[in-house]
C-alpha cells in the first residue's frame, strides 16, 4: 500500500468529523480501547501531557512540546486538524511521521480482525500512540480532538492535564451551556493527576473544574488567578515581548494577542511539571518561546506571511477566538483592511460576523469541504451585519483578488477556518 492509498482510505472509507460533521463523530471510548489493546497499549511506554479546551489548545500544546524539546527530551506531538499534509498531525521533535509508517499501519489494520469500526480520528489516534512508542519518545503532548470525556485520546493517564478555556462551540455534541461543555472538557481530569486550567471566568465553569478535581483528588491551578505574565507588548519584528515572574522577559514567536493568556497557561503548566519532577531549564523556556515554530512546525496562528501589504493568516474559527481576533484586527496600523473569510457551516457564524470590522473590504469564500458554508450564503449573512464584499467559490481566487486589490500600505487577513487556510497553503505550495 502506498502512502496515497493509505490516506485515501483514511479520508474516504472511515467516518470523519472534519469532512462530515456530526455524521463522522463517534463518542465513546470502546473503540479506542479495542485499538489500544490490539497495539498492546503503546501509550504506556512514555509520559503524556493531555490538553483540552475550546481555544488555545494547539498553541499551548506546541509551546509545551517546544519547551520539552529545548530541554533535550524526545517529544511526540499529536494535534488536529492538519492544514496541507495528514502527517502534520503526528510529529516527533518537529518532524512529521514518515509516509511508510502511515501506509504500514493502515495495511496492518486492514488485515486485522479487531471487532470494531473506527472513525478517522480513532484510527489516527491509535497510529500516533504506536508511532510515539516506536520512536522511543520521552514525552508525548496529546491534544484532544473534540470535547474530552469521550474523545478517543482520553484512554491515556497523563502526568499533567491542561484545560485552556471554555466557550460555546460544538454544542450539538458537548452541550448548550458553558457548564455542560466544561463537564465534557473536565473529563480529561484523572485521579491524582494535577490539572492546570487557563481561564475559568464563569462561576459555574469554575465550580465544575474544582469539583471534578476534588473528586479525583487532583491538585488544580487556575492560571488566570496567578498571572505569571505581568505585561506584554508587540515588537517591531512581529513577536511578542512578555514580562514574566519566573523568566524575566520572554520573546514569544506566536504573536496574536490571545497568546498572552496561552503563555500564562503554559508557564503554569511548566511550573507544575517542575513540581512533579520534570527537569526544565530557564534557558530552554526562553529558547522554546522564541522559536516554537522551528521546534514543532506550528502554523496558522497570527502568522505574518507578507509585507507591503501586510498579510496575516489565522485559523481562529469560533466566537471565543474572534473576541480577541476582531480587537486585534481593529488595532492594525494600516490604511485599509482586506479580509478573506470562510467558515464551516456548523459554527456560530452570526455571532462572529457581529464582531467583524465594518470598514473592511471582504472577500467571502469557501473551502473545498462539504462542511463549508457556501460563499454566497456567507456574503448574504454578512450583509445583514453591514459587511460588504464579493464572494468567491475557491479560496485561491479570493486570495488572488485580494493581492491584486491591496496596496502596499494596507493589510490582508485570511482566516475563519483551518480548511480555508489549508486550501490556500495547498495552492501556494503547488505554485512553488
């Protein structure tokens, strides 16, 4: 089996939430446990850090992985979704899983007699866990796919659980209230395992986390209540300068305003790891924050990819993310803002559009995914919020149009969905 054949099987033959939405979501751990038993429980061969949350879990996962790598550890990193290549999901010290490992795993699965029918994510999780064992990693940083309690990654017993924050998203699976969603995320808290919660502004959310931690006899820290990042400012080179309690001034390569809160969560997670015996040097923290993308291959978070005009990519895709993004877009120093925008149809798009700058020029588009809202439908919905622009059925056409229209003194933002950025990056890659 070739790598192409293996990934085509994963994409087309298995239920996949990212392609099908609700039809591809399989809650419950039974299949994940069956796969894990088939593979002889590979995740028990290394120490894990488990990360959940509505927003920020990808950034936090990458910053923690980079920190451990900078300490000299061999680190596995499992995240989702991917932008261009399936192998982005599974990395060891920043290097993507090799194609042969993917194809061999799928071959073995197809020849097996395991009595279950896994989803795309369930089988991908099993692949990641075994690959990390084969690669002899010291630590694996595991990002939850969706929710927490019933996510297929939740068969692990980590040394640390991290929950970044809670906002309304995926209500069809996780519940309609913040407390219900928090209960699902809190499902990753394990008996005796410490947990760091980034934000818990809502009293009901805080109560869920504290009560669950108490029931599990798990030490808990609410990061926002003890700021380890005391001040922040943007540098001319596009990085963030963070004044911290423990590490002096850190330069953070991830420069979105929301990274200030993420960095505070990460620093608390590092403090907890040190408390339970993980050796982490100050110089490693400084190196990791300054070069996280080089360490892990991270992309798509307030990524400045061009100047004159300034071009920014960001994959923030729900109301929680856009509370910060919309503010940062309004604060951009530019003569005119152009926004290439597309969403998955199952998001709270109406709320997000209400946050968008009304004086920007919009290029409404859609990713080549069945979950995407049609560009013309998005344009019509946006018009109700006073947002004006044209629609484009392909992301690459919207991007060509915006680059043609934007002047050197103006700015271009592309976002709204991982899939929009994925389509664009594939287009850019094909032209090289």
